[in-house]
C-alpha cells in the first residue's frame, strides 16, 4: 500500500509539473503578445502625436491662406473700382461735350 501510494503521488507530481510547464508556456506566449501589442500601441501613439502636430500646422497654413485670399479680394475690388473710375474718365474725355 505504501509503495502504491508513493507511486500515485509521484504520478500526480509529474502531472502537476507538466500542467505547470504548459501554464508557464501559455503565460510566456501571452507576455510576448502583450509586449508586441504595447510596441504597436507606442508606435500608433507616436503617429497620432505627429498627425496632431501636422494638423495644427495645416490649420495655421489654411488660416494664413484664407487671410491672403481676403486681402487679394479686397485689392481686386479696389482695382475694379479704379478701373471703373478710369473708364468713366476716359469716356468723359472722349465725349463730344469737350469742344475745341
């Protein structure tokens, strides 16, 4: 009986050790998977930060471009007024009301 009990205990210990090795291997796989995910997340985080900075730069460039467009439109309007005035002057100069 004692020998048999000892044999059963040894078999149980070997079974437990095998299960522990399996659990250890599974845990190591999970650790590797999580490390890989962390690396991907870190890269993604850096990309998001870069995109945020680039977006801020693009918004500033858009603001400057819109301001330049408004300025160009104002200048264009003033030039059109000057052209209209010059056309009126030329028309008045060319009209027959000026007799020598």
